[in-house]
């Protein structure tokens, strides 16, 4: 899969984020990196979670938070799981949006295990 094809799938996944969450996503950039061939990390959120931003957040220079999606590990996960690359991108992006909203790893995994960490 080319970078451009992957990027289009990411754009589509972003468009699928429910409006009630999408309108809360401010000062966050979604990045795409190659990642390691044998990497286990599919995505990474870095920044100040929405739940921890005080009234002074964003006053002055504030760099954007980032959600990074890793192409190679996502492609590997798709091949190994039988899911489409698009589904793995969507699941990974939604996982990282959970972190952006303030959920820790345990809370995100609990929602994934319960099946409540879905776009619909």
C-alpha cells in the first residue's frame, strides 16, 4: 500500500469520528509514519489530554497534540488479524482519540473488550 492510499484511509477514518467527539478535538494533528516492520505500536497519542486542560490551556504558544499512526505495524496487524487495513486504522485512531479525551490505557482496553469503543 502506498503512503497516499494509507493517507486516504486515515482521512476517511477521521471523517467517521462521531460529531460529538470530533467537535471536541482541538489543537491535535494526526500524523503518519512508516513505523518499524516488526513494531507492535500501531499508534501513539502525545499531548495534554482534553480532561487535563485547564482554563489557561492554549493561551500563548501551544504546540498541537499529536496522534501518530504507524503504517507498517498497521499493515502487519491487518494481515495477521484478517481485518482490513481500513478497519485497523479506524480502530487505532479511535483508541488514540480515547487517550486524547483523557482515558488511560486500561480504560480504553476495557471499552474495546466490552465492544463499546466503536464509532457507532
